[in-house]
C-alpha cells in the first residue's frame, strides 16, 4: 500500500492520537437492523482486540460492560427528512468534540474530514423512489434518495477519506463509476455472520415452538422473507408467487416491519392470505432460519445483506436477485438460485425445491460451506489490519497533514 499524498492524509488531530483509538460515527448501533448490527460487531470485535473504541450516534445498544465509549447525539430520529440534516449538523459538532484516533463514518452523514467511510449502500446507484407504495413511504424514500445523494456528492467527492470501505465488490464498482476521482480509494471488506448462532440444527426446539405458535400446518414447506423496506426488497412478487399453483405447497413467514395492511390486502387478492404469516421485528432471528426450507429475497438493490449471509450460514437455500453482494455469495444452482422479480420465476423455483428433498439438502449444505468465508472475526481482522496500515501512513505523513482537504471540517 502506497503512502498517501499530503493532500490526502488524515488531519493533524488524528496524527497525534494513539493508533489503537478508533471512533465510529453512525446514526444507530445495535442488534436490530443490518447496518446497526454490522457496526455493533465491529465495535465489540475491535474492543476485544485491544482498541479504544468510541461510538458517536443517536443510539448505541451494546451489552453492559462492553467497554465501548458511547457519545450520544441528541435529536429526532424520524422522519428521515428531518433526522438526516439534523444529525449532519449535530453529528459534525459531536465529532469535533469527541473524535479519538482514526474516524470511521457509516455513509455520508457528517461534514467532518474522516479517515474512512463505510459504504453499505450507494445512493447514486440505488433504485428511484417506488411509485406504488403508500404516500408516507414514498415521501420518506424520496427524502432519503435526494438527501442521501446530496450527502454523497459533498462527502464522497469532496471529503476525500483515505479509504472507502465497501461491503461488496459491486459497491466498490459503483463508487468507481459514480466518483471516478475516488476510485483508487475503494476497497472491499465483506460483512460477516455469527457462524455459531446461525448454524444448521441449532436452537431446533425454539424453532419448533415458533412453528407451532404460528400454526403452520405439518407437511407444508416454509419460505422466509426477512427485512424492512418491503417495496425495495421484493415482498410483493413473493406474495404474488404464493398465489400461483406452482407454489401451492408453500407458506411464507415475513420477519420485519413495513406497510403490513397493504401486503395483507395483496395476499387476500391473490388467494394466499392463509399462507402468509407475520412475525414483525425480532431481536433474535436465528430460530427463524431453522424453520425455513428456503430464503426468498427478490430485492431490487443491496450492498451485501446480512440476511442472505444468515440464511447461508443456517444451511438454507437462497432464492435471490443478483444484487451486488448476493451475486458474490450465491452460485446459481450450487448453493441457491439467482432469480428475477417475476412471480412466475419465484413460484417455479419454489416448486422445484419443494418437490426435491435431495436438491434442497444439497443447496443448503453448499450454502453453509459458502458462509464459512464470512465470519465476523474475519471482517473485524481486516478492519484492524486496515487501521494499522492507515496509522502507519499517518505517522509517515505528519509533516504534510496540516490542511484538511475538500472543504470538510476537521
């Protein structure tokens, strides 16, 4: 790795800090939500490896006694059109006051000069605002699109972090496409998964109790859909698939939060109301995967979704669209199927899995094998190696780090 040019080096504030100090800046850190869990595992993993870790966020849900220092940014968390600009201002002040060592920012959310920006979702490459969702959802999605792209334009193009840490090679390619001057700064560190918690056969009794509580009839196959933002992630085509004859033997369990009334009406319209079960948001999803005969995820855009990694680690065949990290995980016909958002295609693949126990078992076993490359430990270790490398670059470049680049605040 080559030393950075003087204009690219972290600020003098960072260069005077101990290399073991790391500050994570995010809206939220915790056990619920994809990005939130990634950051929680990263903070805890770095702390276990001896780093001094500070989290600057709206909220931080970590175990008591974790040793991670939390600095709360007060302010509204909803709606996005209010919370995003609020955090950008308040968070910028908080980072100036509380930053320690190297600074990792989750997305484009503050105006400070930072060392690293973690990119799980590139707004410039993401889908446009959906047209068929409810108007509150459309308004919030449009605000996220407009403000998110503006934030990226300011921070990605002008903030000049030393590295963009991309969740998948697909995300890194998007950074290179939309921000070509920053392309050489984009690296890939995939997300991880708890290979012990998400493992075939684990917590089987809890899974059976959950199945009984949901009143899923014996002998029926069960597909699961896990996530929020149901419009983008494709819950509609999954429900429509259940209304087709090819998927008549399947039930669907929906885990997450969204416009439930709308999708209940859809299930009623296609004749699948009795086959769709709603669990809501769960802090502990591991038993859910033990119930599943298939994980279905026809999303229109992703970075590298944790739910796909969790399904693979649990030995569940994956049916998903080839969006960024998914196409890096799923090998069509080997550990799952790459599908489109066409309900007929989804129904046909469900029929094949439902009728062939050997196929289902073979795909599930291969999915588990694929997941072994994606542990939390590997993710954290790659971050640690990057921080050490950046700290060495800072030490070599102290004399040239007096000015902040691109107009971002120190």
